[in-house]
C-alpha cells in the first residue's frame, strides 16, 4: 500500500510538471532566443561578416558598373585623324 501511495505521489508530480511545462517552456524559449540572438550578433561582429542587405546593395552597384562599362566598350570610338 505504501508503494501505491509513492507511485501516486510520483504520478501527481509528473502530471503537475506536465501541466506547467508549456508556460515554463515559453518563458525559457524567450530567454533562450534573446541569448541566442545576442551570441549570434557577437559572432557576426567578431568574424567581421557583412549583412545580407549590404551584400545585396554591393552586388547591385557592381552590376550597374558592369553595365556602364559594357556601354562604354560597345560605343563607337572616334578614330584619330
């Protein structure tokens, strides 16, 4: 009978933990997310990585310069007399 009581206490404790788990996970998830974002930002700075927006802007500028260069190369050149 004592063993049955211990099992019931254990089951009750597990059920209580399972009932609280979603709210605990949400709070832990937010805290973990903030820590993960902070760690990633530090890593990006330490490795001197560029942001996607900056890279996209540079790619656009290079494409524009290449286009202008092609226009200049394709333009007829006046011959010296």
